[in-house]
C-alpha cells in the first residue's frame, strides 16, 4: 500500500490518546508527529512539510481562544481525519457542518493524504490580487499574473506550469509595481483541474521599499496578517 512520504500531524490534549493515535498511524506504515496542542502543531507546520492532520475530536471541542482558531486553520489547510479513540480502535467522527471525511484511517492515509501535495503552512494570509508578472527562470522569461498575493509569496497563473520544478530559485518582476523579487517555487498546480493552473512561490527577504508597496496593495501590516481562520 502506497503511503504519503511526509509525516501526519497527530493532535490530542490527552497523553494516552495522543500516544494511541500516533502508534496507530505508525502501525499503518506512515510517519506520525505527536503534538500536545494545536499551536505546537502550527509551529511545526510552519517549518516543515506535512501530508495531513489526525486529531482527537474531543480536543477540538475543548479548544478555546487561540487554540480553537489554530485548530480550524489546520483542519482547513490539511486533509483532516477527526476521530475518537476507543482503546486501540479509532472511530472517525464528523462534526456538524464539517467537510466530508474518510471513513477509515487506511483510506485517509493511502488515498487522501497520498494525493495531497505536502506543503508548509502559510505564515501570511493570501489576498486576491491581479498583477502582471514576468518570471525569470534558467535564462528564460515567462509571462503570467498573480491570482493572489501575501507578504510571504504569491500564486502565479501559468497554463504550462508542468515546465517548472519545486524548490527552483527564480526572479519575478512585478510589472505594475516596478520591481523584481528573488523567490523560489514551492509547488505547482497542473492544467486540467477545476482551479487555475500555476505555481506557488515564496519570496526571499523584502526590503523597505517593497514593504511599502505591499502595504498599499494588501491594506494590512505584515506583523498582523497571520493566515488563520476564525472558528
């Protein structure tokens, strides 16, 4: 059985339940990273690649304040399986109004998480923005435009996105803004789906002049634009 190459975040407030969830994931041949809080899982997801989230449903229900906001953020970003641990058995549990989820851990790992392109959690909120771009990659130039923009990166629409490879260093000229930024391709979305094809890029350091321009475009400050959803 094929399994996701990157770890699954496992979250529970209860030590015994957390250990049981992580052990079950490991026994199914996948990698598990156990977290005692949702904020701990968020910090890990900001720094590394993960393929999904396995969470103890009572922990979501008990979460409050910042923890609850982070729990919903993670569940909306990663494939998520909400379960209740009954001894060594995990019973998938749906929350009222929550998205449809897999009926078993096996399907979750071998189908849903395997199909998901592992990625790090976004630090900054994405904002709709259409800006013409000229992408410089390995001596070639490609026209495109942003579908969204954030303090950390952008999604650039490109019908032939398969020509790009993740983790490639590039430069992107923002034609209407009058500057060029160093960046790296983090992931690609191929043509043929129900969403626009293109590439997700991550910016290198932004200087003060670029930050001033971005403040005008995004209508927000960098320090207070975390990518979190309201519960």
